[in-house]
């Protein structure tokens, strides 16, 4: 009986409006949430940190999105510092940051993934001078950033990011900055 029906079972999917396997795979992939863990190698210019305003450091970021949704989310931490010496002594400035916000990532089906993000940031800034002592303060601010990463294979990401922070107000000025970063990540 099944042998007699087998030609009909093979032909019916052709006429029944079924999608091809490649379409099904694309639909399944476009519905699958994506989570990225990223390490950032940061070069940052801080507004009121002269002469220690050219800072270098690191950041860790976690973001997630579903390609079907309008936006995703992100959360991260970073730390940068600069230490300079002159005739007046040593001067070091350190900026630590915790942030969260909304993020839009495009290119779910390709290897190139451009993105933009906006959110709120909390910074803790510390200035230490060998001649005048140390001072530290914290503040909230608003950040915006954008960049792109390439997925190599299925999970490893390499990219670049530019970012700005505005609206901070700390005891010795502000911790507003502009930065560039190299991004190394892993996608789930």
C-alpha cells in the first residue's frame, strides 16, 4: 500500500506550497536569537583629563538581539587610564564605566554586521597627582556608538567600534570622551 502511494508522496510537496530547505533554514536562522560576548581594546580621549587625556584600556560587552525584533540590548564595563610624568611629578587618570542601552544590529544572514547603540552610562573617575593628592568622583552620562563586526566561521567576530560619552559632571571637570576600539568576540 505504501509502495503504491510513494509516487504521490514525492510529488505532493512540489504542489503543496512547501518551502525549500534553504528557505526554511533562512527563516529558522532569522528567528534565532544572537548573543555576543566581546572584548574591546580601547584608545580613548577624555575631555578634562589633561595631561593624562590619551587613555588606553579594555572593555567587556554582552549584547543580544533577535533578527526579527526592531532593537536588541547591550551591557558592558570598561576601564582606561593614562599615567604621565613631567617636572611637576606624576599624574594618573583612570576612568571606569558601567553601561546599558538599546542596540540595533543588521546583517543577520551575512558575515558583516553593522550596528548602532544608545544608552546610559555610569562612570567613576579618579585623578591622582604626586603633588596635589588624589580626587575621585562619579557621574551618569549618555553614550552613543556604532561599528561593524565580521563573523569568521560561525562564532568568532572581529570588528571596530567608535563611541562618545556626554553629559558627565564630576568634581574636577567631566569624564566625557571619544574613543575607538578593536572588537574581538564570540557569538552564540
